[in-house]
C-alpha cells in the first residue's frame, strides 16, 4: 500500500511537546516554599517534598529572605509530625465527609479521606528525612564518644535552634490506660519497624551516644582572656543543654529497646535519669489474664515491674548492682594501696641491720 509522503513529512516537522515549553529546575528554597504554599494537589506536594534536599538554599536577589539548613530541617520535621498516627493532629471531625480516589505506588485505587491524604504527605516528609538526614548522619557519625562525631552533631542537631525540634518530634506521650505504657511520638508500635524507621532509630541511638559522650572543648592557655571566656561559656551552655535532654533520651531508648547503649555510662547516670527510668518502670501493669492478680492494675514497685519484664526496672536493678560493686571494689583497691604504702613505710622505718 503506498505511503502518504505528505503525512510523513508533516510528522517529521511536528515540534516535540517538550521543545515548546519552558523547563527549568526550582531555583532555590524560597521558590520551593512559594510553590508549596500555592500547591493544592497531593501529587504536587509529594513532588516538592521529594526534591527539597536537592534545592539550593542560596538567594536569587539581595532582598530575598535568607534560609539555612536548619530552616529546611524544621520545615520537614513540622510537615512529618503525626505521620505515624492517623488519629492525631492530622484528623478533623469533618474529614469523614470528604473522600477522594487515590492510587498508590502499586496502582491500587482506594478511597482516602482528607486525614488520609495528610498522613501520606506527612509520611513522605518523614521518609525524605530518613533518607537524606538520618541515614547520612548515621554513616558519618556513630562513634562511641563525642570526638568521633562530625560537626553536624556538635553544631546542628544539638544547636539551640534545632535540638528542641528533635525533642518535640520524638517526645514521650503517656497513656492513661492500664494496658499501655505510652509511646514515643512519630515512632510506630510495630514489632518489626520499616527500613526508614530503623534509620530513625539508629539516628537516635547515635544522638544518645553523642549526648553522653560529649566532652568539653579545651581552653588553651595561649588564647586571649575573651576567647577563653567564650569557650568556657559555650562548654557551660552545651553541658546544661545536653544534661537537660538526658531524661528525654532515656525515654526514647526504652521505647526503641536500646537501653543497652547506656551501659557504657551506667555509673554516671544522674538522679534525673534514674527518676525517669523509675517513672517508666512503674507504668507497667499486672494483667489478670497473664499474672496472678484479681484485677488489672499498675505495678506498685520495681520488683513487680521486674516481674512483668520491664526493661527500665531491670536496668535500674543493674545500675544498683554495678554501683554497689564499683564502690566495693574501689574501696578494696584503695585499702590495698594504703596497705602497700603502710608496708613500704614500715620497711623504711625498720632498723637497719
């Protein structure tokens, strides 16, 4: 059958649809925020969240607002808040009246309420944090003392601006039910965590190691008086900030089943940390269907908490044992040293033959 040469020629001369339109990347973080504020569809919002860590933080012109890495992190943490709980801040009473057809990554089409869509967006923000922040700093940091951590830990994550954001995002939420101990916000209660949530767990473990392993900066004698004062003030401020965060971190470690991290510093746990462990231990419960009690109730002491398997209670028992043995062995060593000194003294004072 003869080919219509006119149609072929016209097809060849047709402009490609991509050649007929402007294409460029998002210029900077300020533009991304503008697009975020104007976005209406969930697909737009997911796309912007996906690209957020590839966008420049620089300014296009001198009167544009300046943003830094902390601004970007705060944005993502704020959007991700509530991702693990559909019945939390992401739900409104009127959401049940509006449903939308939504297709997931596997092409499955389901009905989603507004709160469901909000949760999808929040989870996307959390996933982006896991892959671009938690994973990265876990690879770069993770040493067993403060000196092994890079500047992200010292300057960024424990900064006055950002540290409270982390603590609020992973804060403890108590339960009034006798059957529940409470949980850590934005961490699920699943027995097997997702890959991304495991990255968040590892980030928190490394943060705990930094909090307890941090060491004050040296104050060189050759520096001027003003510089020495600044270093001492920084040390004081940083020490106070990290010490105040320790009880919070104890709660996190209990929830993610990583109290073992604190064994390295078990002798240096302060009263606030021990009180937090006790508080957590006493949230456990004796349940009629599992334990020999007439009705469900909270445990009344640490022994009962140990009986029901409380990790916090057993760690307190371990702390008590280690502390006692450390004191006993320290006393023995000191007595032996004094005995050796006395024997040497007697030897020196003995009459010479």
